[in-house]
């Protein structure tokens, strides 16, 4: 079957792996910080895509711990909520901005952290404009 760890980012235009950008991804839970920290210590910062399940409410703590582990604050990040539903909501920005984004209340989602988030920007400029929806994007300055 297809897991939300790969499906939700893909529906938002973010592949979790992409040739020349990221050849691996780590799926990790964001609601138990001890387990999260152990998992991120197992990978070299900024070398894989991270998909954080159950991390939307802990997004500020996730971002802070990643930066503390050596991830660059300007690493691209995304929040994808309610993928494949009429309430779908996506935000993109930097790891430093991740904790300040305000997803709609009550929507489950995933965090995606890594250079693959930039693929969404490339795809967005290469395709026709989508219909207006519930999307907030391009949080980077």
C-alpha cells in the first residue's frame, strides 16, 4: 500500500527522493522527542529527506532540534495537511520558519524537510497555474 509518508508529499508536488537532490529519506515520528532525537542523530544533517509524521503540533520543537543537530536553518521545509481532501493545505518555507507557520486547526499532516521541497517550486513554475485553493506557499524571503 501507499503510506502517507510518501503520498502526502507527492500530492503536494514534493517527491521524497529525486535524482541529484536526495537518494534516501527517513520517516520518523515527531510526537515523541526522545525517539525523534535518536533517529535524527543516526543521519548526517542535510543528506536525506526527512518526513515527520505526527509532528505538525511539535513543528517548532522539531525545527529547533534539527538545527541543534546541525541542519541548516535555511533548509527547505514543508507542512502538508489533509492531503487528497478538499481541505488540503500546504506551506513551504525554511526550517527556521517552520515553527512560526500556522496550519489550520484540527488538520493532520506531515512535515517534509530537505532539498526535495524545492522541487515543488520548480514544478509549480513549469506547469499552468492551479485553481485557487486553500494553499499558502513560498514562505521564504
